[in-house]
C-alpha cells in the first residue's frame, strides 16, 4: 500500500516534518536516515478477530513523499505431535494488501496529518 504526496518546502525539511507527524500519531521511529531520506517505524501489532497483523510505516523522500505500509500476518498452524513445545505453532506470512478497514485505520490519520502540514496528495492518472 502506497500513498504519495507532493511537497513545496525544501527537501531537507520534509523528512523531519514526516517524523513529527508520525510521532504525534504515536508511532515509534526505528530508523531515521536523513542522509538517504528514509524513515521506518517500529512494528505495530493489530489484532483482528483471530488474526494478528504486524505492520511498519516506511517513508521515502524523493521528488515526492512516498509512504508505504508493509504488513505481515500471523497464522496459527495446527501443531503436530513433534512440536510439543509449541515452538512452530505461529507462521508469519507477508501481506500484499491488508483488509480495507485496517488500511483506513492506518492511512486516514496519516493522510489527515499530511494535509494539515500542507502536503498535497499526488494525483494518479
């Protein structure tokens, strides 16, 4: 899942503004690399019914702001008799697309904050 925004301020200030937005939304920053213009949050856990999702927000600044959400889903496998200790009961599977309700829960607050900072959504043709 990708969202793109256009900025009109100097490129050197954009990453700091994006960091401030994510911190205000209670994300913890894991990697802040101003020399490569990227920012990655620490994983966030979301429970939905019987499934658990872990996701990160990845921000990359180029001629536009690109915000990616990468997620993986935890799946409970049926245990075999050989895994008595339960060490192999959870399998992680990367997700290309989260359920729409979770996408909205993640992306709408980020989108609203980006608009407040005068970053404009990029129109796709």
